């Protein structure tokens, strides 16, 4: 690719970069789109290491709308792509999410949020402790005041299938995927004129899209700008609990500070450590002590069947954490006339990729959002220090 020009250069080829490449080449056939990814194995990409879930239960209406589109796209993946790319299904399991509350204020907030979510097409229902016990008799409900449950339109799916499908469809539409690393950006007269690639050298483009995940701030520093996005480490445990096999269970989010969901006959669980903060982008060393020190007793209290457990596997994934408001940072950078951002998803980027890729493609090609107004998530709020928060971060 060295010294050659392209219309759009996408920095980062995981699910966000692949999605925007798909939508750009679908909306404007013949557009030259090049996606640069430094690790084509995606071994450490947030896409590959996520819990691969989707929900409608967000506190911010725009995120509910984003996931409303996402669930439909994931449900009929091949139809949504418009071509057979060898990924006929993403194996979506609509087991739902169950958020638990232990205070009256928490229960009241659940009622308000559920009404908002239902108004946007979600199926959220608020359950009393007795209703939780009737529906999920394996949950200990003492101390609970309510539970917010999505009986459909929520669950988990094949994360790598989503990525592979986007990449294959984009490639079939003419997008180029390049294994290389962007090591510099050349800026002149308020624009980026070229990217310097580690192997291929200088590449000019009319537009540049930053889809660099946890390394987004590094990319912005190449043009002298800041972005409040940093890697946050999450150790995820796969746990076998022979006395608590509930493969039809929802994703449970407990106010005690952990989540758990079934994975075949086992469970996936994780927590946020008290000293949560930025980590090195190449720090994937799991904290194996977290399960016994921070999680097990809490789960055992909530699910008595966890009296016997065994950790069978663990891994580390990174959140591209937006320290301002834990919400996506999207759109054209006001200081750089041809730099487009899709960053800072704080753990819910995978499920948002279908709608966000479509939105950025619409904005770049037409000058405005056509399908769903994502402008509240614009870069301006970040530069002004004006939070637009998402409070339901798992």
C-alpha cells in the first residue's frame, strides 16, 4: 500500500473497523476503503475477549436505540449483511439480562428506566422478589427489592462470527484489509494528509477513521490531541458449579459487584476491582485471586448452589474505557476536518458495532446521521468536559 492513496483509511480492524468498512462499501460501491490492523489474529482485541452479550437495559436512551438495531441485525445476520459469507447464524441465545436491586431507590429507578426502555421497543419488566423467586428459584432473594429483566431481545452471541461476517462482507464489497501498524499521522492545515505505516510507509487518504479500541488515545496523540480513553483490565472466569447448572439462566448483574451468565453447563463471571484504573495496553496477566477473594462468597450468597465450584479457565479482556462518562465518542473531530472517531465504548462496543458502523458511514458520506441520531455522542462534549453518561456499565 506504500505511497498509494485510498479514499478512507480505517485505523483498527476489529469489530468497529470492520463494521464501518462494511457500511461504507455497501452505501457507496467503488469507494476505496483500507482497514489497517496491527494484529490480524485479534488475540488481544476487546472484540475477541468480551463476554459477547447484548442488552436493551441501558440508562441512556440513545444506547437503547443503538442496541434495538443491533439485536435485529444479530438475529438475522446473513440477511442483514445481504450476502452469504459463510456465517449463517451468530447463535444468539436470548436468555435475557437480570439486574438486581437491594434498595427502594434502586427499585424505583428500575421502574423509571424500564418505562423508558419499553417506550423505545424493549421488553423490560420489573419483577418483585417473589416474582424473581418464582421465575428463578435457584436465586436467593433475601435482601432484594426488585429485579429488572429483559425476557427477550437480550442475550449473547458469537462475537468472532460477527467480526468474521463483517470482514468477509466488506472484503466482498471491495474493502482492503491490511496487516500493518499506524505509527504516525501527518497533519497539515487542519487535516490529516497521510498515515505512516510501520511496514508499508506513507499512505494518503481523504478521510481517516480511528477505530483503535484501547489504543485510541495513542492515535489522537499522533496529531497532538487528547482523548479520555484508556485500557481497563477485566479478569473473566469460567466456573464449574455442579450444584448450579442452569443453562437457561439470564445474565445476572448483582449490586454486590459482579456479573454471571451461563456458558453451556458452566458460568462466566467477573467483577470490577476496587482499585480499578488504567493498565498497560499489553497487560493481559489475569488476577487469578479475584474469584476467591472478591466473587465466590458473593455468588454463593446469591446462588446457594455455588457451594462447590472450580475455576476451569480464565482470561483477561480490556475495556476501552471513556473516563468522562463511560459512553461512546463518535463522529467528526472538530479540530481535524477529516478525522472520524468511533471510540470509548467502555465495555459495550461489540453490541453497538452494527449501529455505530452504519452511523459513521452515513455521517461521512452524507454529512449527517440518516437512520439514528448519534450526535449526542459527539466529540464536542468530550472536548468541553460535558458528560453524557451511561450509568448501566457492567
